[in-house]
C-alpha cells in the first residue's frame, strides 16, 4: 500500500473503536479515551516513507503533514494523557531488541518528551511533575515485564 493508504488504515482504528464502544453502550468517558488516545499524533513511519518517495520524484506534490496525523482530539484529561503515553511506550517497547532497564528508561523519556513537544498534553492540564511520575511508573512496569530470567542448564523454554 502507498503510505497515505496505510496511514488511513492505521488511523481508522480510532473511529472503528469508538463506533464499537457506542454499539456496546460503553460509557462516554471510554469513548472519549478511545478518541483521544492518539491525539493529533503524526504517523511518523508513513509520513517519512511518503517524503522519501516524494524525494525520488521531483514532480511530486509536497507531502501534507496534516494528512498523516490522527484527527484528535488531543487528550482532554490527565487520565487520557496517561492512556496515550502508556499505549505509545508499550507498543514501542515491544520493538526493542534488547529491552534492558536503561533502554526502557531512555525510550519512555524520549517518547514522553516527543508527545510533550508536539503539544499532545496541552489540553489536559497535566503538570510536568505528574508527567515525571507517569514516566517513572511506566519505566518500572515495563522493566518488570521485560526483565531477564536466568536460564538454568537443561531448562526448556516455556510457552
């Protein structure tokens, strides 16, 4: 698929999730969380791919960054901001080749800073102190999930 089409497919999960939540009569706060959990974040991978493809074609139109952003809204509550950051760091941590404590800490801090600098937390009233507390909690949780276990001689891998 072209980057623009891939982006539409990815972004659609927010609308689809909100529609499913409505069909199942979930509370409005849950629907709000679904709609806000990506805010207006850029779908970076496909935005970069679109720009790379444009670079190969001098006559191509300029890539509109707005077309590669979730429609929002940005998180409106601290809780929605927690969900946004937790969702972001959890999925990114799964892609780490060596998810040691230092790498997890660096990842969480980098992603939180990117969200902050992108203005994703501008409408939710979260403080920097609260953001630090959330980061610390996510680092602790992810480190616990991905901590290494000693493999003893003759031990079989468990499912």
